[in-house]
């Protein structure tokens, strides 16, 4: 979930920032000294680089930085040094080694510039470090982050993450499909979102209330949120907020997720309306209606049925059981026979 609050490293420059934390304490035998833009060494890491490179380094003239650098990386390094060295004498850059000295080798250059009285650069002093294994670890991390980001982004659930101030630090595509708005909302809250989208500000107030409830109870809070598109159409979402704490009880973030339950709620509302309609019909119809199961007794009787046969309740009727149907055994048997042949019968008289 840490990936929710940070962008996935997609460029060499991003990778440099990740690698930086690995390079704070470098053993001296991992470094090659860089003096006046040419390379020399005091303790050379023979086990790391190719013998061909070692042979080049010990030549009298040394090896210039440009020749050492992969052709596709040189312009970037030159521009980076030119842009930063005059503002900050200490700078660093990541680049690939020229294939002539080894394939797939990445170097971390850390340099300090010195200047004359006219602010002209006179020399560069620094170190070069083989960070190929660290770069591979970063690439692996990036691949994993991209994998998890893909899963989170494409989940069919509306997934968001908030900080302790109820500001967005992550939002997936299901929650906000629009890429521009999804990027815009990071660092903002629901009040800003409602104003930006022209939505009812009460939506933000309701969400803030449940957010505070989740923090106060230190537990998951859920509610159904209705948002009206117009006077007749609405969307309904089942929303949940879950605060996440570390082992010391400190709040890390609040995980929010929701499901669109509009179709289900509309179906429930239609079913409730139908039940009200049937209840109204049942209360006013004068014919007795019942459903009966030989194994379970009377399943349903309407008010007219109880009134016609002078029962106070369905329970009282069930207490009499099958005896209710045995007032006319001969007529009852006729109905049973017809039922067995035809599967049903209509308009037959029977004595109760």
C-alpha cells in the first residue's frame, strides 16, 4: 500500500532517487576516483569489472568520462552536470557503462566541482560506483509496484486511501474513471472535490462525519450513500472506511472502498412497493386466499379467509391441522384424484 502514495519510478531520474538511499554508506573498495574528468583508482574492485576495463584504466592517459559512458546516456549526463553543478557543487547521476567495457553495468557518479575566481569550472572530483545489482533491485521493485498498481487500479471495487487529514493519497480507476480528475484529487479532500465537480456539499459533510466516526471508534464504519443525479435518478453506493494502524497503534492511513448497489437498491424498492400493493389488495379483497403444505401446514392466509371461517389467527388455524380439510372426505378425494391426473384444478366445490 506504500505505492499508493508515490508514483511508480518510470525514468532513470526517478530510479536515482530510490537508489540514493542505498548509496549513503559505500565501502571504499567499491569506488573509483574521478579527478579532473579522468579516471584513476586507489583500490580497484577487480572482482566487479572486466579485465578489459582494468587494462584501459591503467593506461597512462587514463579514461575520460565520455568514453566510459553509454552513447545514449552521454547527452543526459552532460546536461545534468551543466545544469546542476553551478547551482550545487555536489551532484550525482546514474548512467550505463559503454558496452565496450561490459554489458548491463550501471554506474552511480557522485562528483564535486571546483571553480576559479571567475566561477569557471576547473575540475570534478568524485567517485564512480557499480550499482548494477541495486539497479536490478529497483527494476524488480518497479515491476512489482506496477503489478500491484495494475491490480488496484482495475479492481471492480471503488478503492481510495486517505491520510489522517482525510485527504486523498490514492484513488483507483473504478472510484474515479477520469484520469485527469483522478490525478487532480491527490492531496485534496471531498469538499474541494464537490466544489470542483459542482456537487452537493452535503456529500462531503456526510463523508467527513463517517471518517471521524471511524477514527473515533478505531474500527470499520459502513453506510449507504445516495447521490441524486437529478430529480428522478440516483446512484447508491455501499461505502466502508477502515483505519489502519501500525504495531504501536499509530494511524497509518484510512482505507476506503465502496460498491455500486444502485440496481440492488432499486430492485429492493420495487419489491417493497409491490409488497405494499399486495398488502393493500389483501386487506380489501373479500375472497378467502390461502397457501397450504401437507408437511408444514398453512403457509399463508389472508384476512378474509380468517373472517369467513371465524379464526382469530393463522396459528389457531394451524392448530386444527388437516382436520380442516376432512369435512367432506369424498369430495376431497375427488380433488386429489384430479390433481394427480391433471396437476391442477379450477372451479371445483368442496365442503370445509
